[in-house]
C-alpha cells in the first residue's frame, strides 16, 4: 500500500509539473529526420518525452546490469556447488587410495576427473592409483596432462620423474629432472636424484658437476660433510676412468692428491700403485702398497704386494717386508695370515704352518684359515690333520649335516627354526642351494646287465 500511495503522489506531482511547464512554454518544436521528413510536437511534450526516455534508458541499463549480475551469480553458485561436489568425490577417492582399495579409488577419482579435467590434484591422485596398479604408462599419460595444465608444477615433475625411473626409462627421468632444475635451480632433492642416476650410469663428470652445485646450495650441518665425502668419491671415480683410458700420468697426479684425503685414502693408494704398475714402475708400486698397508692395515695392500713381487719374480723382497713388519708388530694377525699364505704359495710349508697356527691359536676361526692349514698339512703328508682342517673348513660334522640357510637374508643356521634369527622371516630356513636341487633333473641311466656290472 505504501508503494502504491508513493507512486500516486509522484504521479500527481509529475502532472502538476507538466501543467505548469506547459503553461509557461507555449509553442511547438519541429524535429527533422530527413530533408523532406519532420515531426512537430508541443515543446513541453518533447522535453518531457526526452526526460522520460533518459530515465527509461538509464533504468534499462541498470536493470540489464542487475540481470547480468544475477545470472553471473547464479552461474558462479552452480560452479561452486559443482566444485564442492567434485572436491567431495576427490576426497573420497583419496581416502580409498590411502586405505588400499584401488578399484574404488580409481572409480571415484575418474568420476571426479570427468567432472573437472583442469584439476591437477585429481590427475596426480589418479596417477598414483595407476602406478600402484602396475600401469606405469597410464600414470605417465596422466602426469603429462597435469604438466600441460601446470608446466612449472614441481610436484608434477617430481612424480613424473619418479614414475619414469621406476619404469626403467632413465633417459626420460633424467630429462624430467633437468626440466625441474631449470625451473628451480637450487632444488637439492632434484639435484641429488639426477646425480644418483648419473652415478648409476657412471657419468662421473656430470655427477661431479651436480655434486658441486649440491654442496653450494647446502645450508650446512652433517649433510654437507657427507656431500663433501661423496665429492671425493666422484673425483676418485673420474681419476680411475682416466687410468682405464690410458691417461696414466694424469691419473697418478689425481690419486696422489686424493690419497691425502681420509675418506678415499685406501682406494686412492691402491689405484695409485696400480697406475705405477701399469706404467711399468714395479718398485714404485711396491713402495705405495707397503706404505698403504703400514698406514691403513688393509688386506688389499698385502694382496697387491704379493702380485707385485711375484710379477717381479722377487719373493725375497716380500719375505723381507713381512719379517720386518712382524718384528715391529708381532700381534698383527692379518699380516701373519697373508705371510702364511704367501709362504705356502712358495712352498715354505713349515713357516706357513707356524704363521697360520699363530692366527688359529688366537681364537680366529673361519673357513679360509682352515683351508690354508689343510693344504699345508697335506703338503707335509700329515693326512689326518689335513682331513680335520678340511672338515672344519667345510663345517662337516659326524652326522654329515647339510645345515640350513635363510632364503630371505642368506644367514646360515645349524638347526632348523620356524623363524630366521637374523631377519625374522617366517618359514624361510631351507637346505642350501634348495632351488638348484629342486630345479635339477637326473639324467636317465641305462640299465647295466648284472655280468657287466661285476666286470
């Protein structure tokens, strides 16, 4: 009622204004639309019509604007509602994925993707499902589509590279990591992943270059120390590759520098000696191996020394080294073991037995020691002692037990147990070489007549 009363009041005011305006503005106004076409109106009517047309035009534009905003709001509301529904379906799919129900997760996530194909997170989740289902190609296709939607998405590139690597497509994985690094040059996770693949492919120079970038990007702490150690390892591998290519002097220079670094000192000294051997300088190689053993007490130096002196046909030089070292450190059982082995090799059997018994009497017990003692006793014609040592080496008891081995971790066991004592695997203890025995097939033997059998 108030609106109607207000409308009537405005109408009356407008009528009074029109009458007043007509009274003080007599006359007509002619409007020409063309040279020979015109319209004549009273001046008040023309002016009032112009005002009304202006009001109508302004209100029309306003009404159209309101209608447009209303339609846009309605469409936005529908989009929001559809987006919320898609999000709920996506969340249910992810929940199924986390619970291990891949089939239901695939159905829900595919439904969500059909509703909105521009959602990168749905592509990622569906790619996870495809990967767990063993369909790596489908996962790759989904991740490539996600990459088209967000070309600079670090998450998508990481996942794509991981799927490529799991599928054995190392070239594609490497290229993907390079793309990622071009976007984020200090991403240490990507740098490490790319470095590890180049180490796997023995691309040492590229791996070293990346390792320098990793160390530069590192913030500090224990990880930096580990990365610096790996840098030394890569430098060693490059020097070794140079040696294998015949660049002996260049390799020697690198090995000499690396031998001063504790992390790679042993392999660097071994390879340094090898480089001198390859160059033909046996004396220098022997010096390197001797100094290496004195400094590190590693058996590889003794093994290399033996080969070195035997190649030079100078066993007396190695005997002198062993005897001198034993005078300085008679408790060095590793030295005695290799000394006894070397004596046995050059038929100094009595001294070999003396050194090997010194090792055995200390409580050391392993098959190779018993094999050396067995061979030494055999050469002295002490057959009973030799048999005893062979049995200890082969771990043969009076019952001729074959023993057991864990199929999961390879741990030996004298008795069968339901669970491996080392790794905890259940029902994993079997006779050694079980698969080989079960897969083998006996050859058919022809029957031999009784008379021929006796003959």
